């Protein structure tokens, strides 16, 4: 694999036509010290297409990289969408065929009245792979997307080669006291009223990071999340995130796994990380000092280097 720092403008543009010109024309980061974006956000958003699935869903997605390369599916987190991966994508190997999804209820995908369990989300991805004639893929998931990734690997193991779980969890230890987390986002979300204000103190805090992130990228993330119906916000909390059986099914996950966390993640605290490490003792683990819940926004090249090395490792 060619080192990231040696990519030329030509090779980047060949890998993905949406990349901006490399010679100093990347999107300026308005927050001091934030990594510049290397992708035109308008063109990226416009590249999505939607496919009808046999279960009645329409799932939006976009493809990036080598159409004949090894498939790598990217699954975003709660209240995000496929744009979640914009900071990271330019640093992933151009040899991959990236399939970047909007999960149900998010982005341009269907927003049904129900259902929002982790199995519902995972089954959508399995059906998308069927529709794209992808027999097996590497799966990279972030936060809720990592739980979807776990579930897909547990129930359809033949479809998954390797998994990367970013800001993931095996759930709370069974004997842990039920005390509020440092960031009790569930309580705050249950207070929300429609229309959701994308610039409210909660929404700003929800997308905060220990290190600067491109301000226009974050503004669009907040805007699109505010457009998600409140019933979807609440349904995902009640059905997809409050799940006490994560530890019960994790022994089914046999694919090689990479576990990534930001040291300062306020949502997935250490007890929730430890259960995943214990359930997957053979997994490769990397904790990024000083980073938060979205480490690939804060240090995308560093995170991509770890992911590329893991996905390209000889089985």
C-alpha cells in the first residue's frame, strides 16, 4: 500500500473524483487547528443514491475508491449520516471499494415508524450487500454503527471478513451499578422538542470534540441531525441503544477485530470498553491519547493509518 503522505493529486483524483485539488485548495478549517477537509461537501452529498430493499426500506449510500477493490462498508453513528466519514475517507487506501451508508432513519434513507433495533439496522446492511452483489466485506462502524457492525458479524458471519469497531462497547458489566454516565445524553435527548434547533446548547455539545474539527462539516452534521424526526431519535434510544444482550451475542463474533477508542470519549467510558475487550480477547486494540468520541474527525490520517494496516494485514 502506498503511504498516505506520498499520494499525488492525480492518484487522489483518480481514486475519487470528489476530492478537491490538492495544491493548497482543501476546504479551509474555520476552527483553529482543525484538520482541513479534502472533499467537496456539496459534491459528496450529491453522490448518494438509494436502493429499494426487499424489506420495504430504501437505503441511501455512496461508493468511493476502486470499484473493483475489496469492499469496505462504513456505518455511521447515531444521528449522523454517510457524511460522518468525510474527514477519514481521503486517507483510507484508494484500493478499497468503500460503500458508505445512511442507516435507516438517518440521512436520505427511509424513516419508518418502526423498527430500530440493532438487528433491524444490521439486516438492512446485509440486504444492501445482497443488492450490490457483495458476498463478503470488511465492516467499519462508529458508535451505534459499531454495534450494527458487531450484530452483522454475529448473525451473518459469512458476509464479514474483518471488523473495525470505533467508539464501541460490549455494554455495561452485568454487576455494574446503574448510575448516570458522565454525559447523560439520553436524558437530554428525551427533553428535545420539535422543531429541533441545530444551534441549541445541547446540539453544540453533542458534536463537541476535545480537539478542533472543521466548523462547516460540524454545522452540516447538526443541521441534518435536527432534520431527523424526533420520533426516530427516541426510537433508536429505546430500541437500538438500550440493549442488555450485547455480551450474550458477542461470542458469535469470530471475525478479526480492531477496537479503536479516543482516550477522552465521554460517552463510551472505561467500564463499557472493558466488556468489549473481555469479549474479544484476540482483538487488536488502539486508544488515541487526547481524542474523543469521534477520533477520526480529530486525527483522520492517524486513525486511517491504523485501519489500513489492520485491513491489509495477511490473514
